[in-house]
C-alpha cells in the first residue's frame, strides 16, 4: 500500500495597513467562510492554534479567517522581520502535522458566530446592512487581514466591531467613516452614522 505524506503547507506574509499586524496566508483552508477573533490568551479556548500562537511572548492578539491568520504583536516587540521566520515555520509545521485550528463545539458555546449573518427576526434595514457588509465590506477588509462585524442598529446608528488588523489600525477610522459610512448612507438612506464598538 502506498502512503502519501501530508500536504506540504506554504505560508506567505502580507503587510496590513496596521503596522502592528501581519497577515500569514496559508495554501490551506483554516476556517472556511468564517472568522474568529481572540483579543487575548484567555479568550483563545476554542482554538488550539490560537493557544499555541499566544505562547510566543510577542503575540498580543490572533484573528483566524478562511485561509489566513492575522497576528498583532505587542508594541514593545521590535520589527516584524525579526519574528516572521519563526511564526512561518511554526504555522507550517503545525498545519502539516494536522494540528486542530478551531473547536466548533466550543465556538458554539461562546455564541460568537458571525454578526453579519441575516437572522429571521432582523428588520428590513438590518437585513440590508448585513448584506452590504457581507457582499462589499467583508472582501475588502479580509484582503487587509481583518473583519468588521455587525453589532447593532438603532435610530439610524450602525454599531460595528473591528477585528483582526482593523482593530487598533490607524487607518480604520478613515475606512469606517469615509468608506463604510459613506457607502451605507448612499445605499441605505435610513443609516445616519456608523460607529465602532470599543473592545
């Protein structure tokens, strides 16, 4: 019987608009069609991969999406170039050895499902907001290693949560106000303002 080895995993990095954040892209799906954000080691329970990444002293937060991991380093860590080779090798070995990425049962207990999924009880405005986020905003911010989740809509104000490289990014407020708020006001007249929920 011929045994084939595990798939060779390759990892490459992409800069993000946030200088503290680096996107590590794999040639393998990690969390297909979904994303999850871990702001600290305590919250990383549902992800064995995130727990391992937090064992590096310079990792401040971990964001996992379809085929990439976005890592935010602590401000006192030197240049990304000093730590990228170590992280790339760790991710390559971990994924080639079939290491678990996300434990879905634990995620379900957290109820941290995507806030952009249209629910049956959403009113018309909320449905249109979520669809706009899913179809226009998500692809753009994922390219930069982040995500933007719907939190609430009340009296014309849309509350969103910034995740991954979007969280703490110097240009995220410009994206939020000039990009997302401008587009929503044009496409959904009921929207008057878009604000970011603080972590």
